[in-house]
């Protein structure tokens, strides 16, 4: 069986090459600060109303970032083939300096430089499993000791930690199951697989394939 290696390293290299490889561009824009006007790209809700780390992505030539209510959603954006690939910068909250209930201003770090705790007992802003970012590995290890999970670099995050299915008991605010309904945008990766109608997409992104 073919092995699927969808770690974020390849995605990051591809995105950075796309953004900077063909021609030299200006320096990446600095991170923006959250306001009540910031709406989550996938959830269409006010980002500030959610707990846990957030994310923002700048596209080349765009002065305003795309906002995300969780780091999981932020990284999913870079993996989903239908999303733009001209990424100029990705920022996430450093949870070694930010509070979980409401991450403070001035705690943004570049996503590719962060350490992440995956598989912890802490849920992200949309009630889904989260990749919790830290600027220092020691802070990430302390968090993992307290809330379980394991520490990985950006390049080591497996795709199933980002695009894997979310248990039905884990749904964020406004995502109660009320019938046959709306796509579950607490899980952009699952939404993509449902839209594709192809088993191949599910095989390529599934955690089972990654682990084999």
C-alpha cells in the first residue's frame, strides 16, 4: 500500500517556494492584532469569542490577513488543495505567553518556527482537537506533561492531526447536530473529503495511511 507522507514540511516548503521562489518579494507583513471585526474563515464567527490559540494567514499582495478561530483551521488552510497557495506569512499564538481563555495581543509567532503539542486533552476554539503552538520547546513539553500529547516541530505535524475526522461529541459553539444538515466546518479537512466524493482524497489524507 502506498505510503502517504502529508507532514506539514512539504506543504510549508511548497507554499514558501510559491510565494517567494519566482521573484523576490517584500518582507512578510507583521502580524495583525485581533479586533471584533475579525471573522473566522471557516466558522464565520467572531474569532475573539473563542478560547485557545488562533491563527492568521497573509496572502501575497493582500494587506489584511485571513483569520482562523483555531490553529487546526489555520494549518488546514495550507493543506487543502482548493485554498490559495500564494501564502506570504502564517502566524499563530505563542501559548507559552498567552492565556488560554483569551490570547493577548503581542503573542504572535511565525507558525513554521513554533513547537506544537498534538493529541492533548485541550480542545481548540471550535471544540476540536488542537495543535497547540509554543515558541519554546520547554514550554511545549511542560504543556504536554500537564495535558498529555506529544511535542513536534512544524515539519513533523502529521496531516491526520489537522485533517482527521472530529468525533461527533466535539463540536464548537453553533455547531450542534440538528439533522442532516450543514457541513461540519469545525473540520475543514472532513468537509473537503465530503465535497470531493472520491475515496482517493480520503485515503491520501487519512491517519491510517500516514501511519502505515
